[in-house]
């Protein structure tokens, strides 16, 4: 079963409810409220595991949930926080929101090895926080914030510098096995390779090598999703250079020029970025032609391609002839290109849904202080970690985008004034 794209459901933990109780001890007949806070719900975390190369572990289980926070207890006892759930994925996995198709996270690169995708709900506040001079025996507490739940798509795009592309049975797997320690399965029928095989090309001269990927055999109309086209094409997106392997001998009735044009058309229809990737042509199986015919085949092909910048090499994956000439040329071209992996920026943040919910809120002024309250504010705070830089930035954007800052200005707020945002207190600065 192909395991480079799977759909799963993920759910963070619900926050535990705040507790309602009162201190009852000998000689303290009228003790105050002592209900504790609920525990926070667990987070859903994705983490790169270098020992995993496919998404096969997600084929049989499709729902993953973090632990719920426990209810607070009497005597001001704080409820236990729910356990986080950590999902291990191979490097290069993209996490997309199923509904919008937008990228939530790209598990690639140095800074993207571990990501919290869904934050658990904050625990509710116990009744010990609600005692005032007027209300000395509050009989209510706040419930924990609900869990976040999303349907997401995990999509693996392999992490390779160079991709081997071409029709099935043109020799890509043999090419890879000749120049790396990778041992792909090789057989004479279509779609033997069902997922990319990666190998490291080591030149042995103390200079940088590169990662080479055997991209599964493409077919005509792959860009329209025929066969496993889309899932094969997605693996080319991170590569910086392409080696286009074609059958130069035509022993199976293939035409090299037609094959090159067809594959390049499929790349262009799938993505303009793929069409612009530089490539070199490796005319394979040339050991099956007389020596005096090989150069003529290569020259005729280059003339027909009408692209002076496109290099054409005669090679034999069976004997190894010419392969290192191709690789040396590719290494030279890579050295002239910007280094670094292709990493996709996030396009969608699950917390952003909170900004769009039409829940009520109020902005008021009482005795020279300002109050921002309501269900929309409470729900936003329930998923926001104000102690983190990202969380506090999200909080600031929420106030701005919902017009709360403008409302405070209309009420006459000045620098240094106190603003109460539910259970949090802030000083206002312009």
C-alpha cells in the first residue's frame, strides 16, 4: 500500500473544570472557598523521527487524541494536566488542514523538528478565585476550555538534493544502486518502485556529496492524477536538480525525444516550479548500441531538443559507464546554486479560527479601569499561552483584529491605565 499520504483526525485534550468547594475544618465553621483549578488539556505534537522513512504507521489507526485535564479538587488542589500525544513522522512530512488544504506545518529543516499543532484547552478556574467582599461564598467555577479537533492530511515530500525522473523501466533504480549504497528493488515491470528510494552520493574526495532520490516511474497524464501521479510528482518538489533518465537505445520501442517532452509536459502541468527546475539528460542503455552510433544518437537528440543549455550524457546503468560524469557535472551545478532545503511556510493556524467566531464580548470602563470580557475573549485565552512570544503576539493581534484596541481608545484609555482581560491584568501602552 502506498504510504506517502494519509488522512488522520487529531484532537487536543479538554481542560479540566474548576472545582467548587469550601473549607470545612474543626474550629473553622465558616471557611472560605477552596475549590482548585482544573488541569490543562494535553497538546498534539508532531516530531521528526530519523528512523522513519514512510507514513505506514498511520495506515491502520486514524484517530489520535491527547489526554484531558482533570477537575480541580478541594483544599485548592490543582487538577492533573492531560498527557501530550507525540506523533512521530519522517522528515519532509507536510501537515495540511483537510478542509482548506492549507499547510499547518512542514516537518523539515533544522528548526522544524518538533511542533505543537493543537494546543490543549486551559483548565477552568476554581471558586477560590471568585471570593470578593460582596460575594464571600461563590458557588460557581469556570469549566475547562474545550478540546481542539482537526482532520489533517500528512503528505511526505522526500528530502533529496537531486531527483532521478523518467518513465518506468528506463534504469533509474539501477542508476541509484550503482552510485550509492541504496538497494532498491529492481524488476522489469511497471511501478516496481512504489515510494522514493534515497541514497547518498559520496565522491570520496573530501568534498560535499549530495542526496539522490529515485522518484517512482511517471506515466503520461500523471499531472492529472492517473496512476499514482500526484503522489510521485510531490516528491520532486524539494529537489534542486533533476537527472532525466531515458532509454537511449529504444530496445522497448521507446522514443527518447518523445519521452523527454512528455515527462516535462507533466512537470509543467503539475507545477510551474517543477518545470523550471534545471535538469540534465542521461541517455541510458547505450552499451546496447555500437560505439559509433552512440554519439550520433546523443547529437541528434540534442539538436531535436533545441536547447543549448541542456546537457546530454551517454551512460549505461548496467555497466556504470558515464554515470560519474553525470554526477560530477551535477555536483558542479549544485555548487553554483543557493544551498538549503526547500521548506514550506505555514499557511494556516488552527488558533485563527477563534478570531472568526461570532461570539459576544464587551469593552467597558468602570471606576477608571477597563474591562474586556465575554465568551469570545474567554475562548481565545483558553487556547493561548501568554507566556510564549508567539502566544502573546497572537493575543495582541486578536485585540487589534477584533477592534478591541479601538474601543479602548474611544473610552478614553491612556498610557499606564489598567486593563482587565478576563482573569488577566495588563497596563496599557500606546
